[in-house]
C-alpha cells in the first residue's frame, strides 16, 4: 500500500501530541512518588542517626548527664535537614531539646511502642516528620525524638517534575523526528525498488529483482522469534494444580504429553482383601499429576506392583486415577535379573555414588551397563509406540534414563524432550571415572531442555561436555549443539506441593506433640529433635547422631532433656553399602544410648517406613529438624518440615551441601562433616527464642509457598513452549530459504528461455 508523505507527518504530530498528553497525565503522580522517596530517605537518615548516637545516648541517660546530652543533640541538629532533637523520659517530659524544637511539641504526641515509629505533624504551616526510637535502660523505657522539616520534599518534587516533563518532551520529539526520517527513507527505498522492477519489465529481463514473499516472511519470522522469547511465568503467587493446568492450556494448547519415569504414580498390590491401589509419597508424582490430568497424556513407568500385570489391558495400559480416569499409565516390565543390572547395578551402584561424591566407590560392570542401555531402549521404544503425534512433549525423569533422550530423538526428531536430573551432577574430574561418560553425555544431549536443581550442577554438566564431547557450547545462553541439535541447560529447583496434602489428616501442633510424647514415653519438657530419611549413605544419618553424642559429651546438662528421633526407611537392601549403613546406625545408636542414657535414651532409631501423615505429625511435634545430607540435589524433607509448621515455630538445621540451602538461608546452615559445628547448631536451635524462630520460619514458609512444585512444573512447561515455538519458526525460516532458492532458480530458467527465444528469432 503506497505511503503518502502527508500521512507520515500526521502520524508524527499525532504521536507527539499523545506523548505530551500522557506526560502531563502522569505528572500528578510524580509528586507523590518523589515525596514518598523523600520520606523514606528521611526515615533512613533518622535510623542512621539513632544507630550512630545510641551508645552515647545510653551512657548519658544512665549517668543522667543532661549537659552532655544537650551537646550531643546540638551536634546532631547541625544536619541541615534535621529540625530539632529531643528526649522524652519515662515521665513523659521533654529533656534536652535543641533550640529549634517547636514550642507546640510535647511528648504526649509521640507514639509509645516497642518499635521505632514515624508520624507526620504540622507546626506553623510546616510539615514535620517525627521519628521516635525507644531507648531501654536500667532507668526504664524512654524515647529519642528526631524532627525533620519535610518542606524540602515539595521543592524536590517540583524540580523532578520539571526535569521529567522536559526529558519526556525531548525524547518524544527525537523519537518522532526519527520515525519521520525512517519512514521517508523506507518510502524512498520502496519507490526505488518499484522503479527498478518497472525498468526490468520494460527491458524484457524480469526476475532479476522480482520481489518475493521471502523478505516479508523473514520479518514476520523474526517477530515471532522475539515473541517466543517472551513466554514467561505469570505473576501467580498461589501456584495450584488448577493454575498449572491453565498454564498448560495457555502455552501448550493441544500438545501431547508423555512422562517417562522409573516410579509409577499408581501401584497395584495384592492384599488379603484383594487388590489395593497405592500412591507413592513422591514430589515428582505431585508435580506431574496435574499436567497429566490436564492434557490426558500417557505416563510410562516400570510396573513394580504385585498386581500390576492383572490390572492392565492387552497393551499394558490402564486408565488412572481409578473412579475418574484422566490419563493412561503404560507399564513397562522389567525382570528381576534386569532390575539387578539396570536399577541396582548401574543406576544405584554406579551413577548414584558417582554423582553424590560421598566417598563410596562407584561400581562399573560391563554387564550392568549393557542392561542399563537395554532398559533405556525399552522405555524409548515405549515412548515411540505411545506417541500419537510426531512432536510430543516428552518429560524424562532422573538418572535411570540418561540414554533415553537420544534414543527417543532418533525416532521422533521433532519431539520436545525435557529431561530432569533429580540428583547432583559432579565436576568433570569426578565424572571422568565413568567408563561410558561420552555415551551418557551424548544420550542426555538428545534432550531439548536438560534440567538440574541448581545452577552449580548446570555448570558442572557444561564443564563435562566441554571436556569429554566434541560439541559447540554457547555459554551465554548455556546451550550445547551436537550433531545439528541444540540442548539448553537450565536450573529448575524442585519443591513440594503447597499446602502439603498429607496435612489434611494431621491434627494441630498441640495434639501432635502430645501423641509423640506418649508414643516415645518422653518426659515433660523434653526437646524433640527429628530426622526423616531413607537409609542412604548420602543422607548423613551417622553424622547427625555423632553430633548429638558430641553435644551430650560437651554439655552433660542436656542428658534426659533431649531426644533425637531418627526415622529411616530401609531401601535398596540388596546392596551391601545400604545394609551395612543400617547395621552401623543401629550399633552407633546403642553405643550413644549406653553412654548418655539418664532417665530416657537420647537416640530413638526407627528403621521402618513412615506414612506421610505420620511424618508430618512428627514434624509438627518437633523442636528441631536436622537435615545433614552429605550431598543432595535438593532435599524435600527440609521443605516438608517447613511446610508442616503452620504454627511458625521450630528450627531447621540444614546441610550446606543440599540444593535447599541455597533457597532457605534462614535455616541454621552447617557443614555435616564438622561434628562440633553441627552439635553447636543443634544446641543453638534448642535454645533459640520463639520470636526468632517465628521470624525465620515465616520467611522460609513464604519461599516454599511461592516456589512450590507446581511453579517448578510451570517453569519447565514455559521453557518447553518457548522451545517448541523457536523450533517451528526455524523450520519456517528453512522453508522460506528453500522457497526463495526455488524462485531464483525458476527466474534464471525463465530468463534463459527468453534469451534463447530472442536468439532464435
């Protein structure tokens, strides 16, 4: 459509007028903002003054040295913005006021509270900010008052407004003139191209500069690329399953979602009463269930229940959940021998100790590796079989499936594959131990997005790629390109559901504490320390018991006054390292009890599985929770303890080697290898004032609430949507280039034929 010069100038004048109207429209708010800044500045200055003179103030008040106090106040009042300074004693009398103190001011007008306060008053037409600071001495509670003249704020507001309007007018003018110049240049270019096209037609050589749709398409493609990068999480504070479902429909409408995990969300087991359905207590299940319920996809997992085969159809599928089916569960069968090689062998005797770096030697056996590779291929084949589209969203979970992303990519090249590694990733020097490190890294790089709990683990992975795999690394956006495919490396700190569903059946704090005291026959007033873990050598169970032992040895007054309840569910008992750990823990608990038992044993070791409701009851009853992992990706026990404390009490002692320690700095952060440091932290936790406990716990609870497991899943979905849009647009770009090339070829052939015809004539 032709552009007329008159329309360009009209647009420029209209833009200038609108911008000026907007500028004058916002000007009334500018004064208020500046005055708020000014008041905040005055309050901050008053606090600084109080903090600076407080030692001298306390001394002079104790000594009742009013002359020195008067001199001190006069020096403070030399500040041009401070109008007057005075002191209100316990009797409400104004003592040692500076000469500029308004005659109308008296101590009855100040706010008497335990905390600092600020109030506006007017004296003689002048607005004054009165800052009041409580001073507590042996003489009682008195108050320092600092009066500041706020008239400077109005002057500052007028100056800022003038500068703002002038700046806006200048910027708008420059932008408008620039827009007009740019439009004129575009108009000249368009007319020049048009003239060339007309001349070519007249000369009989069309095609050399034929305009095609390619340039317009390119501009549109780049526009869409920018839009794709603007996918972001909404400012949603209360992340719920419903919010996650709405996000899924918004950013991935109609997408097919497939989940791959070793653990299944529903397990069917035989019991005396028939077949029962169990749901594992898993943060992973809690995070991904809302996605699956929303999209009606397929969850592919190892069928481990004793009645799992009895409940599936001929295609090994079952619709879940029972009663309100929303998605399909596809079960993959693994024999006991295969389980020994794939799960117990390579995954848990090889990758698990390798990634956790807790000085347990990894075991790498060629037979285990072959089985691991075979099971990964089996799951990849199941994904391909279940996919109904060529570009599903595939969520691959954890270290059991390091090879699966590449295997899936080979059969579904357009799939969006998001892999999440739920355990730590070691540095390159440590990972070099693995004999098949290149194959593992290349398998993981089949992912579109590869997620870890922390940025530190992302950096470690990129370091390993750089060292062991020939690839192109873009460190600015943290992406790796291998064999023409790009993988983006991202940190997604996992969390728990909020509020924890298990709390629905857990009584209030007082009832929980009474039940726990009765269950363990504890004396009144006993401090209860808890730990809840699997019997795993990465969790530092022995270290926390040694810390309790050190505390009782250093301070015997705690004997009979504290009890450490350690719940540890047996796991992977087929492996020697795990069965040995349980034996060591039981022996150590017996030794400590024999050494320190007074009226009650200090260590209560419970080697069995606790149901979620029982765990949360123990958390609510506890004074202290100890999480002493020697190395952990995140550790959700710490977040579950925080989630259980609706009373805002209790103290979390947290290992610095957990991902959770990077999010919950209000916990008492410790080095679990330092027994004395951890024992001191436990003692500090037991003696911490309730007010400090509440302040710390509120901050941690807010953090876990706002960054719960649904937000974790939402962040992954948003990045998946951005990646899918980017891939599709890049596909359009390639199509555009092919079209442009074909047009050029056709034009050349047409020109050649025309030349041949003229020559023949």
